[in-house]
């Protein structure tokens, strides 16, 4: 079985390339038990899947969205927890205990042009607070020291932060800094947040508008909010994308200004037009069998450099997917 955004946006090509029996479109928690119950029979009755049927690919239904209020707290075997020493996006101190990932919400209420969310984890839904706390308390009891919240966007949630403040846990998030007031940033720091990855995307109102950010703060106000966050949170990062409208010298000046206050801002990274994103749809329409090849080829022809921590140029998708030969 294959699960994820590739199969949700391009189920036919995903099924062919991976050689699996079935692709789940959208979120899998409520579809997997149905597949397991059939034992490979009667798949015609199950929505949100693609599979081989009579020598052809059959796609049934639209991408599925799970009922987040109905899903229970996750539980992990102790041996899995012990092996999970990675602390994602943590830079304040070396890990001394296991890390974990937790979801407090799914989807995003915003519709930025670059985000591949049209067919996967789109609609914003929060998990019930008691379920989240039960899951986190279970992880803490197993020795977990750091949690990374893997939400598409971690929105301000005072009730959750106040509950975390009473627990011995450190955590990291990705969010939009324009959604956070100074008081909420103070609470975020007190709750145990040690890492914030904030999507700013562009240093100009024009650039943010082109990316459909709908940001209500000015560029100076965004910088002030990031610098304020650094007062109580050890690592704060502003993510920048290459909107192709911002002045290079202005970008470097803005980055240096933030870095003087200990806030990291990356050099703008190229925009990949993901199938399933508004950016892809504006350029080429709905994704088809060649969607990934088309997007990847465009990406390579449009950009000569890819990030300030990556020197190598990506290979074409046809080379990346080529079967290895015996002499390799």
C-alpha cells in the first residue's frame, strides 16, 4: 500500500512507479481498517483508493479526510521510543533523551500558492485536547524529552500551551509569526518551545501577495515579532522563498538585521511547483501522469542555485528513478 501526497494528487503514476497493490487517496486512518477487513476482496466497495482492476487502474472516490475528533491517542512500543533519538529541528542543546512527533491539528486554514495541500491534509481540524494530552503524557512516561509538532501549521492555542507549561517537555513548531501576539509568544516560551520555524516567505508586501500569504503585518513588524520571540525561545528561524520580486541587497540586509539579534533567516530557496499546489494548477491545470516530471523539469530549468546549505544540483527525475545497473 502507498499513502501520502504523491498518491493523493497523482494516484495512477504512483501506483505504476511503486508497484504496490493499492494507493490510498488522502488520509489513511479510516481507510486502512477497511482494506484490512476485506483481505484483498471487495475493494470496489471502498472509497478513496486506486488499484489494479481487470488490467487497468481504477480510481474510486476523492481524497479522504479523517475525523480527527474520533481518532484515539497514539501509543508506541517502548523499543520504538528508545530507538528514536532524533530531535527534529532542535539546536539549543544536544539530545539527552528520546524525541517524538505529535500532531495537534491537521490541514491549514490558509491557501498559500506554493503549498501542496489541495488533495492531501487540506481542511484544518484540531484534535481534542484530552486526546493530545493523553498521547503526550504517554510519551513523557516513556522517557521522551522533546516533541516536534508536525502540524501543517501550529496555530496559537492558549489552552494547549497552558497544559504544556505544567509538563516537563520541550518542543518545536512550524508556524506563521504574524499570527502570534507578544503575550502568546511569552506563553509559547514558558510552555517549553525551544524551536520555531516561521514562514515569512518574502520580505516585500508584493512578494507575499504573489504567494497568497494574506499577511497583515509589515516587513518591519514581522522582524520585530521574530526578534521578540527570540527573547524566550532559543532558536527562531524565518523561512524565505524566492518569489523573484525581492531585491537581493534588501534581502541580505534584512537577514543580517535578524541575525544580529540571534534570529536565523535562510537565503531564499527556489519554489517547487508541487502537483497538488495552487502554483502547479495555475501553470498547467490539474495534475496528470507527467505532473512530477513536468514540475521537476521546470524547477531545474528555472533555477541555478537551490539553497545556502546545498551545493549540488539535483538530478533530473528520470535519472533519479532509473533502475540501478549491475555495475553501479
